[in-house]
C-alpha cells in the first residue's frame, strides 16, 4: 500500500497539472517549433515544452511524503534534481527562441548535481567477489569517478533518447519498473520508493505524450528522469552487487545506454562534438529504414522489456 500510494499520488499530480502547464506554455510561447530541413523535428505544429515541470513536481511531492531515506540523501536528491531541471529549462527556453544554449554550463551543472549525490553517500563503493565472498572496496578516487560518470552518463543518454513521441518516457517507465522490482527483491525500500514514484510520473506524462504528442518534457524533463534513474541504480541495484549482477542496472537501461555508446563513438570517429545533436540515434536510423514512429517506439520498448527481463533473471539467479 505504501508503494501504491506513492505511485498513484505521483501519477495524478502529473496527470492533473500537465493541462494547466500546457496552456501556460502556449500563452508565453514556450513551445518547440517545427523546422524545415531538420530530420530531428518530426512534429508539424508547435508543441509545449513544460511537462518536465509537472514530472518534477509530481516526483518531489510523492518522494517527500513517502521517502524514509536519511535527510542528507533526501536533500542531495532534491537539490541535484532542481539543478538539473533548472539548467534544462534554460536550455529549452533557448531552443524556443531559435538559439543554442552552450554545452559547458549544462555539463558543469550536471557534474555538480552528481557531486552532491556522491557527497550524500550514494556511491558506487565496490562489489562482492563471487569466489572469495568478500567485498572489494574500490579506492576513493575511483569511487568518485565511477559514481559521477554513471550519473552524468545516464542523465545524458535518456536525454539523447528523447526524439520521438512516447520513446524516452516509455523507456524510462520500463527501466524504473525494473529497478523497482530489483529494489523490492533486495529489500531496499528507499530506492523502491524513488523507482515506483518515477513510474507514476512517467505514466502520467505518457498520457499526453503518446503520438501525436500534446506536450513534450524537453531537456528539463528528460535529464531529470535520467538523473533520478541513475540515483535509483546507485542506491539500489549497485549495492551489494557481485561482478555479474553489476549488469542488472546496465541492462535495465540497456536501450538508451547501448544506443548512445554507439552514437558517441560514431560522433567521435567523425570528428563531431559529442553534444551536437544529430540523427544518428537508433530511432532515427530505423525511421530512415522505413519504419514509422509508432512501430519504432513499440519495437524499442519491446527490446527494453527484453533487456529488463534479462536483468531480473540475473537477479533471481543471484550470480
């Protein structure tokens, strides 16, 4: 009942607040405008970009009411989330004005948000050796680098995956549900609350983001979802993990992670800036291959479910 209440509260807050934010966005012209000769712009009419605010509010209210984590962790999660939302909203506003927001401020803010999580003690400490059954504790510097890299990486890949109606939201819901199952199985109530709350806000958003989308979450919402997913994994699936079970959270986020590793390597090979948006993500490649957006979203979500089931099997095998 505790988890169900957190899920329902988050869902209804997003579901009820999005129409209000949508009207407000149209009023102030905070909308994503279609552009000619841009393969990444698939919509034909301006679409409001304010769903990220609803997602953030829904998560925060439910998290504050049902979370029982130490106050240091709670403050770090909320402060980091607010920073991610703020810089993402600024980036979205620049886009509505036909301008590009510099990459460096976004990078620095996201790294600082990750640092706050590290300082609060949500850290990748190490893993259990399956042969000796002893904990392998990594050096502090490596703990810091891996923690910050993981948070920044997941935050980024979810944002990169937000290219079609329902895609990033659908993948995030599947990943969050998987991490919820993992957290409940491992008896980690704090990360379970975060995960089921994220499922709630994600489903509330998808009601309005299914094709054709009535609203977008923008960089603000996509980076926020990625940030929280990374924290859930650190606070849950990565704890007390063995060598093989380290793949559980990686598989739970498999589609955006593996796709964007390919994208980054290709951009690096072609000498393009990593942060420079293009149409190399798998959903654009499938679009070029002849699939329509609904088919692509359905296919990638099914692949994500397969990855998630594999991660749960690894968990049940206790390897």
